[in-house]
C-alpha cells in the first residue's frame, strides 16, 4: 500500500478529549474517529488491526471446537422477558420500538437468542456437546463511555455459548475455552491473567475474567509470577485431551491472582513467596461464565438424556472484547513516540520509507523493494510521499509498524538500506537482498 494513496488522517496535535495513551494514539494515528459518545468509525489502519485480532480469536475458537455463526444486532424483547433480563438489564440496554409498536433492542449480549435457536433445533443428548460463537457488534448504553474504544457504547465482541448434557461435560467445555483464551492472548503478544470473578447480570456460579497487563489498566492486579512465566503456546496443547486441558486450568486456578477488589494482602503474603509476588495494573479483555440452566430452563432448551427423560442443558458463555483489545494492546505496548504493534496484530509488517522521493533512483529502488515484499506476501506500507524525512520518521514511529526499512540516496550508493526494529529501536545497515530475506522470513 502506498501511503500517498492510503486513507490515514493523522493528527499532529494531541486531541484534548483523550485521557489515556491508546485513545490519544488511535486518534493521532488516524485509526478511528468518534461518531458520537462511545461510538466509533474504524478507518483503514484501525480496521486492519481489528480484523487481525478478530482472526486470531476466530482461529482459536475454531481450534477449540466452537462453530461460527452470525446472529443479528437487533433482537426482540420477547425472549428477554422470558429470561427476566428485560427489566434487570436496566438503562444499559438500548430499547427500540419498530413501526408496528413492537419492542426491540440492540443486543448487549446473546444468551437469550442463542438459547432459543438451540431450543428450537436440538432435542437429544446425542447432538451434544455444542459450542456456537459469533463476532458481532454489541450495544451497552454505558453511563460513562470513556477511554476511546476501551469502554465504548457500541463495541465488537466475540461471544461463544456452550451446551452440554451435564455439569461434568459443561466443565470440559469451560476448560477448553479457558485454555483457548490463554492461547488467544498469547498469540497477540499479551500476558493474560485469569482471575476468579463475579458473574454479575449474566448469572451463574463459575466465572473467570482475563486481565492483560498494562500500566494504565483500570484494575490493580496481584498475582503469582508463575502465571506470567507459563508458556501456553509452547505447551503443545491438544484441545481433545480433556485431562491435559483440565490440568492447565487447575494449574492456573491454583495460583494466586486477584484484582484490588478481592485482594487480601495477608493471603498473598502467606501463599506466594516474596520473589514470586507480582503487582501491577491490568485491563479486562475477556470474561467466561458457566451458569448451568439459568437460561435453558426459562427458554425451554431441554434435550432427551440417555434414559429418555428431558433435562435442561448446562450452558456457559464466553466473551472477548475484540474492539477493546485494540486499545488494550496499545496500552500494553507503546512509548513516547507512538504505538509498538506486536507483529501478529500489526496493520502492516513493514513501513518502507523513501527518504528522497524527488530522487528518481531512490524512488525506483523503493518501488522495486515494495514489489518484491508484496510478492513475498509481506504487508508493506510504503511512504512514497515527497515529505521531510523527519516527518516520515515521526509518523512511522507513531503508527508503530514492527519494522521500518529506510531507503535513501546515500545508502544506495554504498549498496545498503537501513532496517529499524520499532520495539527495540535497533538499527542495522544491510544490503537490499539481506533486508528482503530478513523481512520475508
Ligand atoms: P466491564 O466490567 O468492563 O464492564 P463486563 O463484565 O460488562 O465488562 P462482559 O459482559 O463480560 O463485560 O463482556 C465481555 C467482554 O466484552 C469484556 O471482557 C470486555 O472485554 C468487553 N466489553 C464489555 N463492555 C465493553 C465496553 N463497554 N466497551 C468495550 N468492550 C467491552
Ligand atoms: Mg459492563
């Protein structure tokens, strides 16, 4: 992609309304624009990151055996009356009346709708287990939408729903999602800490929040460093191996991890040796619940068990804040110059900087490098504009692509280009071919 053609309306000034780094940087980098309070339009740079995060979430859900569907944003109030949540949800729910005076709502979550779909179609334990998910916009009329996409009113969420014949099978489904979440965040370059949580309006009795570490996070975190040291990607988990999956969940849940709300300093000191005590701040990016028959009973999701008697199914629900993660990753990974994208979610892998667009030789070399990288399947943002080098460097640092490839007339005379790693700041001069080999690897 040529930056001269790319729609990336960067801002030089720091927007006054933005209180935290991710909000400031997302506005400055031209990733999003606010449409109204807590509601955002996603511009190309932001949209690319959102889609990368969504795809990692999708791949891990699929790997764990969940199946993707797509439910609507607008729901009928009827099902919510049956579950009792139409009134319970209160002012956070955006209520809509259609032209026939029917009561509708913009879904804040989908337990009722998915349970109804299930109830209409599945009648036997033989069709279990099932786990269905979708990735869809939600609306919650938050009292104080703030921090940009971190606490929006409209936000993008993955929500999965598991259906099982009994509690033991439901627990297996819960464990799979637990491990899938650990892997999902690890793939994004994040350290996620599962914490025992309250179930809130969703209801139920078993629940964990997943908190990523970031100095600016809303919650204070206290945990055993062993949680942070565990290499979930290197552990070679097979989701079909229920025993191993349960072992990982047991390992995590046996280690101390609390937010400030539930932290107990004396317990912390008693349970975790000093060298392993970790204190920091974090952001909630996922929440999983096992709530048994809370929705299956009122909504009639019953199946015939092996002995022929009907039983309500055991359910869980599993949310990941996809749009919140865009801001969360920036909170976890930025410096005074801008964003530092982990490679897996970066909008482009490489920023190619032409230091002198008015020089025909430099421009020809950049065009050639751009073509070669593209052919090798590397995503490149090519700054081909005729602008000052200083401005190009500053913007490239701001948008945080993992690699910068800097090409100028002086270097080319000596047969070299410069490769800069955004995260470490390390710069290296090398031949064009060597740079291409490094970046295509
Ligand atoms: P919070 O306590 O932050 O309000 P929640 O408990 O209401 O979150 P859930 O209902 O569990 O959230 O939703 C699942 C995930 O959706 C959360 O972990 C979070 O990542 C994301 N999420 C929830 N509310 C918002 C919001 N207003 N804006 C952006 N993401 C959100
Ligand atoms: Mg909430």
